[in-house]
C-alpha cells in the first residue's frame, strides 16, 4: 500500500513527531500531501477567495478540512483564480479524496487498516485567516506589526523548494509542533523577542496581507507585576530576572533550545510557586511592551527616486518604470532620531554626562585633547554661541557598507549619529548611539537616503522639549558638526566622483594625473612641490560647484562635485567638517600597500623588496608576546597577511614594525617609513600641542615627497595624498582617535550578528535595535547599588585599555600567600615603605587605573606579557618588568583578627635601563619607542600606585637587546 510516509515532506524526519491519537481513516490510502512549494502557492491563491463561502470553519491543522473546503469552494467569487490549472487540479484531487473518505468511513473497524504515519499531521496554518472560535473582532483590527513584515512570503515560488535554505527562517516553518504560533525552539533568535511588537509606519504595503499574531498561551502570566519577586522571599524581581536572561541570550548568541533549558533551570532552582517564564511563548510575551516606531520609505528600484503616497503608484514620475509590483519598488528604514534622543535623555545621569565639556580636566589648556579643542567645535563654543548652552548638543555622523552574506553582494548601510558631548568612553557605546536609518542593497543614493533625515535634524536644530528624570523640562537643540567614513562612502555622501578619479580629493582641488601600470593605468596624485596640499576646498566652493554641475545640461562634474548634497542641509561645513579616518587611510591604505610591496615576491628585484628575508622577519614577529590590551597576537606575514585585520595593522605600525624591520631593510627605506610611524603616533596622542602638529606636518610632507621617488609615481594614490591633509584635520577636529572608524566598525559587527537568517535581514536588525534601545529604559527601576545592575553591566560592557571612571586605588586580584622575604629584597622593601613589615603576603595580579597588570610569575598566561611597565622612582620615569607583588602589614595596636590598618602594596621590579642606541637615526628620535638592555640585574621596589602604564615589550633574537613601545593613547581600545 502506498503510504503517506513516501512524501519527503511528511516522513519520519526531524519535523515530524509521533502522537498517541488515532489516525484519520482518510489518510490511509490514495492520499499524497502537498509539498511545501505547493502549499505556498495554494496559500497565496486562497488569499483571494472569500472565506464566508466556506461550509466549515477553516482549520488548517486538519487535512480533511483542507481538502473538503477546497472541494466545496465557490470559485465564481474568485474569477482571478478560476482558471488556475494548479487549483483546478487540486479541486479534482480533493473530490477524489472525499469519495475515498466516504468509503473508508463505512468500514466497520479501522483497527484492521495499516498505517505508516501518525494521524492528523500538522499542516501549515494560513495566517491570513483566523479561527472564528478564538479570535475577537478587536483582534482582527490590530495594526500591522514588524513581525507581519518579516513573515511576508513574496519570494518567487521556485525559490522555496523543500530543503532550500531560503525556507529555514522560523517564521516560515510549516511543521510546528510547539505553541500554535510560536517559532520552533531551535530556530529562536533574539529578534523574535521583540519582533511582533515594533510598530510600523508602512506606506500602503498591500502585500502584507496576513497576520501571524500569536494568541495567549494556556500559562500566560503577562498580567504579573514586573516588580514582584520571582517567588516569596526572593531578592530578584521578575523584571530583573527577565532582563538578565535577555542580555545573557544576546551576549552568548544561544539557541532557542538552550534558552528554554535555561528558563527551565532557573525555574527549578526557585521555590514553588513562582512566576518564572519557562517557554519561548511566555518569554516573548513578557517583552511585548517594547515598542519603537519604524518608518519605511519606498523608492524606485530603477532610478532611486523617493516615492511618496501622493505620487501615482503605477509608474515612477522620473523614469516612468512600473513601480506597482515588488520588482519596481525598494525601501529603506528610518528610525526616528527625535524619539531616540528623548529616550536617551530620560536615563539617569545622561544629561549630566552631556556636561563633560564643561567639567573635564585637561592636561594642558592649549593642547588638543578631544573634539572640543578643535577649531570647528570652538567656533560654536564661544560665550553666547550655540554649543555654549548646556542643553545643546552636536552630532557626528557615520555610514559605511558592510556585506551581510558571503555568497551575495547585498550590503547593509547603517546611518549612525554619535553625541560629541558625551565622554569618549561612553560616546560610542551601542546604547548611546543614535541609529538613524538602514539601507539594504547596493550603494545608497545620497539624495534618497538622506532626505528623510532632513526634517528630523531641522526639528532638532529648532529645539525639542524633553522631560528629564525628576520631571525637569529642558529644550534641547542639536547641530551636525562633522562626519567620518571611508573614502568610497565619503564620495557618495558628498555627491562627488570617486576618490580615484579627477578632482577626487574632498579636501583640495588638485586634479591628479594618470600613471601607467604596464597592463593599464591608475589615477594618482603626485607630490606637488609648489603647493603640496593644493588649493583648499571651502564650504562655498562645494555649494557653488554642486549648483553649477546640477544646472548644466550635460550634468558634468565641476571640480569633482556631481551635484548638491543633503549634507549641506545638515548645517555642517562640507570642507572642514569631513574627517580623515586613519583606520582606512593609514592602516588599510598606506600601511597595507607598503607591506604588500615589501613582501610580494614579484618585487624581489626592487631595492625595497624584503621577500628574501621574510622568514627572518616572520620569526621575529611571531615570537613577540603583546600585553592583553592588544586583542590579537602577531600572525605570520607569509601565511596570513591577506587576512590581517585593521587592528593588526595598527599594532604593526605602532609597536612591531620598526624593531622587526631594523637591520633587515635598506636604511633609506627604513628611515623613510619611520617618518610615517612617528607622525601618526604623535597625532594619536592623548594631548597634542600645536607645535606637535606642525612637526608632524613636516614629517608627512617629507614622506609624501619621497614616496614617488622611492616606490614609483604609480603608487602615489589618493591614500598617500591624504596624508598631507591629516594635520589640518587634527587642527580642525582634534586627535585622530576622536573620529576613528574603529568604534563604529565594532558596532557594525554587532549589527551583523543580529542577522540570524536570510529573510529580511534589515528588519531583523531593526527589530533587535528596538529591543536594545529600550533595555536602558528598563534599567531605570533597578537600584544603582543592586548586584543585579553590576551583572547587567558585565553582560553589556567591553573592557578597553583603560576603563574610564574606575577607581585609582590599586585593587588586588586573586589570592594572597604569606612569604618570607630574602634579606636583600627586605632591605629594598624597608627603604620603600619606611618600616620593618610584620608580615608579607605575595600576590600575582593587581588592577591599577582600570588596567590589569600581572607579574612574571603568573603562569596561567604564557603568550602575553602584561608585566612590562613604566613607573616612577624618585620622580624619574623608568621601565622594568614586575617580578611579583608584596602586601606588607605594620606593627599596630589592632588585634590580628580585626586589624583595620591599610597595608602597603609594593611591586618588586627588575629595571630595564634605556640604552644609548637610536632606533632610527640622530635626526629622528622616536617618542614612543625606546631601546633597552635586557641583561640588567638591578631591582627596585616601588609602591603599586607609582606604576604609570603598561608597555609593549619587543624582544629580539639577541637576548640582551630589546625595545619597549608605549601606547599612543589610553583612550582608544583595540
């Protein structure tokens, strides 16, 4: 007998599950269930049919009802599907099924029949129809939700074959055995928690015709008070527990199965009765109050024209293409800026953080130490100016394309705004950024993408009323001060030709020239001796060139400008407000190009080639042990250079390159490269004087002047030319780390992790953002001294080089062990603390100014050197390596068990004296790199508080010779 199990869609596969119910007689023979593709097509066709014509309630959980209803449909009321061969075939097949069913129902005993599958297999529920017995009229009038948009099945049917990865999204799973409309546990992802509850403002999306809103579960406790304890006498409330679980899920990316097991485990540890959530349905329903509006903006796929509701829907008014179907329409998402800003200002302490520019402590009043010291900010920060008002803010924008899938050219272009008035260590936290929009597709059209933000930014410039904690009312105004991005995105946002074209520099009017590469040509910017930085661009020049280019009939770019840009409507200076990101320009641009030139075997005949000594350089590099604030250990150049990340190029430039290349590279090329290293390190410093900027400008001028001579004019590309403009950008906007893309790129990576499937990735990201942006609001009801808040900070925090705001008092980490000090060390110890210690205890790790430092005897760490430090001894800065730490107690009148005296914490350090060797030459002394002797046996004992900073120890093959490199700043994390 043919059995239903022969169908690949309904066998004993992973989606099927045995039940104890009796099988339906009609499923015993002559019945083949439709495939997933067939059911998809059938569902689309049923959408056009009048449900009122059905003779029985449509229960898609029962195959018999499905076949019966199809056979009894009134096709006259659906002329658009009457002639469908597929549906007519299904009608004839269902009639035959009904006849077979009638014969089987007359059989005296069904127990004699053979069955190969369980009864009543679960079929897909048509979400567009609700069961009359369980849905009220008020539920049918619910507004369109984000989940509805996610569950659209508007893809072509031929892409939805059984087993196709396009059908693996949990919202499209057709064989659910969980709650009637809950996703399967193994397909759970964080966006499912909030997906259904994000309000949409979708302009007439008629194709979103079905509703997958899930009914209340039988154990729904959504009416429980969030502030009530998990159980009687518990110290953790329901709201705190759910928030911790949510952040734990987001941090560790656990699956739905793991989440349910975690919820069950928590419930089992709690006293009964309790209010713990134990299922995905209950977990999702709890977060049903997290809502954030999203705005969808349609635009023509062919010409990128922004469509509005008052425009004709059939054709695009610009290109006249048909935009009535999905193929002609694309859209991007706007997350309203004003609402996000109001939410941020409702947080405790956020408004006080905005006063950082008034309360910060500068090392030198005349130095450049943040964006506030740049010319652009100072222009608005004079008494009576815009930013001198405490409630006003300035914004920095960022955008860049990041590929979502490796097998597709589809890219995500987020638009961020950072608030410059926040302290740097809080400025780029994901919960403090303003997420303005998400563009999915190829490169965005600047006029289309930026136009919706114009009204919001104009409203912010005019002022918005905000209610702060404590019912304090303030008017907040904002202005866009500057922007940062890579070169391709900069050209798009400024509506210019690409950076490798004529007049492609956004900072000057140099035309450039074409250089032959042998097989073709490349556009270069050779060094101009008369005017190296070229005629500078200005705000007026940008606007005039844009108007002129737009007014000409041929639409030819004028000085590289193709037309006006909406950035000019944001209020920023297009010339002086555009930064140069050193991550893309210096690290992934110049430094990467130089390394490929040096180590490419195709250049082995060139004077600069290092391919013959690559093994020697690799051996030096891979043996280095960096401290823990450098996230990646050195990787082989020979094997992994093609896969190096920007952070690895930064470590190479700042710390490794000069010591590793010394004695292996031609002296002329080595000294030329040192000009680049020294200038970029200084311009990345904590505190930069104007004389430092001028000095770096002369170094970069020398570097660019000699670059074409040493390597060839064909390599004098746009990234090399931009080095000449970096000092001017530092004068205008502050040190290079202020507007570095490292912080934003890290956020891009977090956004991409929010994509769990191939269906509507931008909606998944937007939904996750809505949940993430509301989490800080939920934290407002948690007391600051609560242990729960500390754990939540642990789940959402990231440790950088120096944790700002941490205690300056040294903190011992780990256990202490009582020891006896040798006489020689005891004498040094007494000279330091001023008394003979009663007891001495050794410990291996300590935290100083937020930095964890361990001693050389700390064995769990073998590939890191976090014990080389700079310290002060008799008011002199020295370098050394920590042998171990000692905690000393003095004789006192306190009892041994209740002594409250503060012990002295001392570090025993082996000094590394600086040698007289100059790393480069006598005319160029590097500030951050020192040659030291590694053979010294001199020891110092210094208080732990005298340790200034952690350094990078670079040991050469010669055990006596070594180098120590200092971090350029203590602000930027790796």
